[in-house]
């Protein structure tokens, strides 16, 4: 989610704010449907095996359902991770929150920050980073190449606005 903030001339006004979260194609309801369908299919497949006396097959098919449930649970746990990028005229704050809730924060002066990108002909934009004073910090790792390019464009425009200062934003 990218939010372009309005400016009324103050140095602490947000010029840009974004929260980047990993995309998940299935929501909780979709996961429940997939698990129920898989469990039902496993039960149906196990019936002939039980009838011929190979009852341990039920346990192995049950382990498959359990493994699928664990995979979805792990996926949703990883989806709690996020990156928050907030740019004002005075400061750029990047906060990365891990899936377990651990938070790391970096603060930069926007006048010293530049955006570095890497692109591949076949894959699109593969990397977006902010660089300042010899250090680099990757951004948007959870984004697709097209989303990463859109993020880089929007963030680049906002960074140019922040470097120009609040009075130029009000005048323009």
C-alpha cells in the first residue's frame, strides 16, 4: 500500500508512506476449502486400501493432510512480515518487521539518500535499494518486478519532492 501524503508546508509532513507486505493468493477461507477438499480426497482414496486390509495407508494420507496444513500455517506466519517506508522532508525512516515481530529501523537524511535499482531484461526490476554514505538497504523484497518498478518510480518522485523542500511542494 503506497500513500502519497498531502503537504501543507511543514517539515514533518509525510511526503511518502508505504507498507509492503508479502502477497498471499489464498485467504483463510480459501485455505479451509483446499484443506477440506484434500482431506476428503485422501479419505476417498484410503477406502479401497482399508477394504483390502492395507489400513496403515490411512495414516500416511493423514500425514499428507497434516503436512499441507503445516505448510499453509508457515506461509501465513511469514505473511506477517512487512516493510514500512516513511519519508518526510527531514527524515527517511525504514522499518522492517520480521514474521516473528522483531523490528529493525534505519533512519536517513533524505538529502543524502539516492535510489539504486537493478533490472534484468527477462525478469524486470530485480532490486531497489536506498544508498546513503556508503551503506545500502534493500527495499521491496516482497514485491513482484512490476510492483517494484512502480514503487521505485513513486518513491523516486517523493524523494525528489523531499529534497526540493516543503516550500516548493506548496508552490508547485
